[in-house]
């Protein structure tokens, strides 16, 4: 029996609610996979040559007795390509016309597709037929319907247009054969007219529907980056087949827009919304316009314009209401009314729009008005029999927000605990349950009930760790507050609680890093990578989906189903096994997970003369944590994210060249203030450490910590100022987990060759950039990318590095040869140092490049600039065995530290590829100073056997010491010596040998 026959109405309602996030309600066959254990019989090929099978199907509403119902599946896809229903009765012309024009079957058909007027035609050897050319409401795919005078009575059928020959054969009782598969009836000739401009196959429709369903599921679990990937892929399928201007791509556009907006990328989302707004009125989906208004309100709400969102939601509610009969909102609405997929989608949309308006009112300071709207939202769903558990959870969470903002923390906490219980049933062990537990913990802590707060926080943290998802920083800071208060009042548990604080801080990830990590994780198995990895990742994704389906089934079946519980347990075991298979196929995969490590795991990989410092900055305050010698320090700092961002902006403005091209006066005050807030609180742990390993947070990712001042300094004597680099070699890491994984993975590089360098690239032309970044999708990207000019100074930098490493002349690739094809063909796994002296764009610099990107020379005579941009996800497909990758033209400036955060993602991709460390720049460098730092760092590492961290420190101190002597005096300014930072270890000291103090490396400092 097909699974679709087994699921009760509540399961269908829950599924439809999920599909609301997909912006379009797919046809019934998209709700569940191909069911049953029955074997399909061969049915010949469709018009694209894909093999098809036929099996017994469900009976739709029909005006006459049904003799047989069949479903056709083509090309291995689990969505039905066609349905053929054999009826009893007359096959006169009048009967065929009547069936094609109206009745139960035609009404059932019209719920899913929109059709033109019937056309008289023939099938097979001349059997009379009526052909309707249609368009699917969901996705806009070409669809056909036929009413045929069959040998035993009328046959009604519908399916994707490519299934027409299979429909004909089955309707006429013919056997599949090569001749049949190639024949062309009159009906087929008419269908070909439709197909000529739409070269697609059943697999395209199936792939699209699968991606839209996956996007909706990921959205429901609040995995917005994964949902973005799914909707983007669905849109690509539609645009390839239907075209960019087809109005029926609006569903995928809207799904993509709202999930991008959920990641706070308002400008990208608005560009997509504008496209969708132009297409929605012409779409086959009747509620496309209502959904466009609804999602426009969500985007406004996400960008912080709650007052603007309220009237948009009101317009969406009116638009949804126009698409449903009045009785659909009445209590106990008839099953026939609610069964219409369009009406179901409109009801769900109306209820969600009302709940979203309530949320907007709460955020706009109108909490008192929100309660009535929330009640209306739930009442609409209850009356229609569509109130799924997940919607109740969301409504309770919105109601709790209103209570909290009104100062009623106890009430808010109770509502949030109820919401968490609902999510525990609907989407157990997923992010919605975890974030709701954290919100409940915060409200319990506000009321002084610390023990209850910690219980909620710990339950949420267990879910986050198990599912390797991320939480916003503002959700985690109250957990740290509660732990800090508990530790201060319980000296006997101080170290255990400080260690818990260290682990808790890693549960937070900011948007850019989390987005890249999840996107990269999703793309590990993309084309071009190791097929073993691709298969393993697909297995993990399928295991996740199977588990979600079983949870939904349990939601509808209720508790006490032992068989279902056993199936869920088996699925959970399979999911864990699948994750293990991914880790085995791709050892670097852990770099792409949002997982955390505990303090003992970090302590085990630290040398005795190393200390790790990490931090988390909340809206108004933060925490700094350090590990040294197995002990954990965790100290509250008054520095919050907003203040830190302001200080970083002022500090960088005092370092980078101003608009006149001059070096500004260095801000001693800002440098000292950051040291006092971030390093001084844990000075007891860091004093005396040869190497300081820093895992910065938020805007601090845009600062090389070596330039922080540990004491007083004078503007005229910066060369002798107490910069942090004089006390320690400094290593930056994206997270403590990154450090632990890198050090556990392997020792030093075993590559046989010392060096390969790329530089002095040739930029793409303005015309090429315009083709790659069209203004309607990418705004000013083409103009902005034109600023990526040549870097002629990199030629000398690369040539000097080659000479110092003793590499052969053919290990240098310059100018027109520095193409992506040449880079990929270079067998980079053979080199211990890989030098990329070119622009590295970070996410956000170019809107239509949503991930970090390396810029290379375009191929000769290329039509566009696409091949000039190698994305971080493509870097992951390269195999390296490098101690060090040098990227000497990065710029981590940007609002709220976005550039530094994106750099964290770029680093992870290189670590995944096999690099142990990256030497990067934080701002546009002086050619002379940069060449000297790179050359001297390479000399110290290659010729003297120094570690990468000590080598960079030695080169930077060399510039400080020699400023005003053998170098210009202004080289003491951080603009010259401080732009470079080491991310990851790079080359380390041999494990068996004691690590030298970095200060010893400065003794042999010399000018090259």
C-alpha cells in the first residue's frame, strides 16, 4: 500500500504547513515519495527517451465508475509522471466533451493545474480524444490532460507533457515497443508544439519538487542557509528549463528571498523580491501575489522595519482571503472546501500572516494588540483542521515575546516552556526546540530562578551540540551570565563551571560564519569532488530527511506507538552512522561543522608555553576565556559588541591610508582600550606564554591582535612601544574547535617541493564583469568589481619568495597564465608553501558572490568573468599538503566585522583542502613593507627552521626595530608592519622537541 494512503489528515496538514515555506503547494504526488512494495511494470519510454513503469494508483474523484487507476513513473523518479483513469460508460463525442469541460475529475484537475480550452484530436490509430494543454500551479511546469475514447470506455489522464506517448499506449491497451515509443499521434504532435520551447524531462520536475520540499523542511527546522541552498538549486532548474522571465519561477524566488532575509542579507533579498513582484501577477499559482506581499512583510521585519511590515502583512491577509470561499473560515469547514490545495495554502498563509503581524506589533512596541491576532491565527487553523503542533509552538513563542516585552517574565517563561514541549513533539532535537529552551532560560534567569534557568540552558545546549547547529550570540550570553553567577557563589565548582562557560560560548555563531560553514558543508559532495564524499554526504542528508519524516508521522499518530518508536530509534542510529561515514570519507569535514570542543580537549593540544584566548561579545557586555596549563579562566568584560565595533572602526581608521593616500595618526588609546578589555582580564593565564592563540569574535575578527598595546606608548616612539607582538607570537584561529581539529589531524607537510607562487593577475574587463554581474540581479557589483585592479608589486614579492625557498623557476605562474585552469592543474599537494598574491574577496564585498572568493586571470577570449572567481567551496575540492598558504591581498574591513567573519569561512575552506595555516592581510598593504615581511617570514621558516608564528613575529619585530635605522622611521606605524596575521598554526615545531620562545627568533633578525 502506498504511504500516501496510510497518513491521516493531521499528517497532511503538517506537511502542507511545511510546504508553505516553499512558497508554492506542490501537487499531491510531491507530498510523499513513491509508496508501496508493488513492482512497477514496464511501460515503454517517454518522449525524452526515459524508461517508464506503471503501477496501480489511487482513485481520484470521478463522474463515472472507475474501472482502473494507474500511475506512471519515469526516469527513476519517485514522483508520478502521469495518471491514467479508465472509466465506465459511453465514449461518444458529447461524453468526451462533457468530461473535458467539467465535472468531478476536471475540478480535481483544476486544483493542481490551469488549463486552456479542450482541443479535439486523435490518439494512436485514430481514437477520438480531447487534449488540454495546462500549466502546473506549483512550479509552472508544462502539463497535459487527455480525455480518450478507450476500447472499454472513456479514459481520463494527466501528466507532464513528456509522458504523452506512455499515456496513449496505456489508454489504448497497447504494449510498449520500440515502434510505439517512436510513433507520433495527432495528440502527440500537438503536445510537441508545447514541448518545443520547453526541453525538459520528468527528472527536471522531480528534482525541482524535491528541492522545494527540502527547502521547506530546512526552513521549518530554522536551517536557513541549507534552505537557501535548496531554493537556489530549485530556481536554477526552473530558469534553465522555463527561462528567467517565466512567471512561474516566483515560488522558488520567494523561498530564496525570505531565507536570505532570515540571514540578515536584506539587500540581496530585496533584489529577489523585486523580481518576484513583477512575475507574481502572471503566475499560474493563484496565491503568488498574496505570498509575495506576505514575504515582503517578513523581509521588512527581518531588517528591523516592524512598523513598515504591519500594513504589508494586512495587505497579504486581504489577498489570501480573496482566494478562498467564505465558508473556508467557518468553524468545521467542509472537507471538500479545505481539501482544495489552493484553499489550504491560502488558509495557512492567512494564519501565518496574522501571526507575523502580531510579531511585528510586538517589535513595534504594540504588544497589547498582538494577543488578539495570535488567537485569530490559531482559530483559523483550528476551524480548518490544520493546526499542526509546530504552528502552536510558533504562536506560543510569539505570545511569549509579547509578555516578555511587557515585563511579565514569569508568564513569558511558562509560554516558552510550553512552546518547547510542542517543538519537542513536532521537530524533536532540532533548532526550534533548542532556541526556545534558551529563550525560556533567559526569562527564568531574569526572575532570579537560576537553577531552573540553567536546567533549560543545558537542555537546549545538548540539542545544539547533538545537531551541530548554531545559536545567535544574544541567546547564549544569558547562559554565560547564569554560569558566571553560579561560579561566583560556588567556589568549590569554580573550574567545572568556568569550563562549562568555555564550552557554552562556542554554541554561538554569527551569521556570516554560520552561513558559510553550512553552505560549505552542503557542498562538500558537489560535482568535482571525491565521489566517495559525495555519496557519503548524500547518505547523511537522506538519513536526516528520513528521521524528520518519522518525527512528523509520530506527531500525527500520538504517543504509545512502539513500532514507530523502534523505527525512529533505528533511523537515529543510521543517521549517526552516516555522519561517521562522512567523517571517514573526508577527514577535513569537521572544519565545516558548527561543533564545539570542551576545555580538556583544547588543553590537550596546547604546548606548555602556549595559551588560548577566546571571547564572546553580547549586545552590552561579553566574556573572555583562556586556557593555559589545563586551567580555565572566564572573566566578564564590559566591552559589548556595539562598543567593540566602534573601537575597531576607529582603530582601523587610524591605520589604513586615508582618502588623501596618507598614513593617519595611530590611535594609541583605542589599541590600549582593546587590550585592557580583552587580554588584561586573563593576563594571569597569558603572561609568559611564547605563543598566544586567539579565537576572536565578531568585529574583533578584523583586528590583528599583535598590534594591541599592553602598556603606555608615545606616538614618536612606536618602534619601542609594548605591542602584544613583542610579548608573544600570535596565532589566530576561527574557533577553538578549529585548533583542536587541525592539531589532531596530522603533523607537518610531507610535500616534496618547497614553494609555488601565483601573482600579478590580469583583471577581467568591464564588459566581462557586466555579463557576470547583471544589474537586475547584482546591483552595482560589476562597477565595484572593476576596482579589482592589477597588483604589479606582487611580481617582485613572488620572485623573491621563490629565490629564498630554492624553488625552481617553473614554480612561479604570473599574469595571463594565472588562470583558474592553471591553478587547478598545478598539483598543489606537492608544495609546502602555496603563495596567492592576488585579491581575496570576502563574503559581502560583491553581492552576487555570497561566499569568499579568490580572483584570478580570466581565460583568453572569455565571454564573461565567471572563471576569474574561484569560490571557497571550489577551494575545498583542491587537495593540498601545505604548511602555509599566503594570501597577500585581503581586506577584512566592513560593517560589524563582516569581513573578518567571512575570512574565518575562507580559512576553513583552505583547512579542509589540506592547509595548516594561512598568512593573510587585513588591509591594503604597502608593497615594500609587504614584500619584506613575506620574504623574511619565508626565510625564517624555510632556511632557519622556524615555526610560521615565530617567523612572522620575527619579521614584524624586524620592521619595528629597524624603523628609523636601516628602514624609514614610519615603518614603526602599524600600517606597515601589522597587516599580516597568521590563521591556523602553519608550520609547527616538531612534537618531540621543546617549543622555542618566539623571542629567540628575533636575535638573528636581518634585512634581506
